[in-house]
C-alpha cells in the first residue's frame, strides 16, 4: 500500500475557502430556482460551480502527486502509488 500524505496547512486553508465559496454558490442556485429565475442564469452558475470543484480536485491531485506519489517512489512503492493515482485520475476525468 502506498504511503499516505495529508493536505498541507496552506493548501488546506485554500481548499476550505474554495469549498465555502462553492457552498455559497449552491445555496444561490437554490434561491434562483425558488425564485423562478431565468434558466440560462442558473446554468451559468452551475458551470461556475463545476469549474470551482474542478479546481479543488486538481489542487488535491497535485498535492497527492507531489506528496504521496513522490514519497512512495522514494520508498520503492512507486508502482502501487502510480496505479492508485491513475485510478483516481480516471474517475476524475469521467
């Protein structure tokens, strides 16, 4: 099993800020639906949420690669770590 690495404090704060912003956007969409707002305006907000969550995912993938995968390679567990990374990348891009 590959070595585990957690999110760095600096990165953690940034991720939490992004997730809070996305949470606010989701609540905004709920209000827009309740208020019978124009569909295109709602779709634009949904696209913004998708872009935001994609950025969060890419940030986590980068952190994982630079942390867990690099550490695993240094400890002769690179094949397992790369296999795990490829599995999560396949899910991420679907």
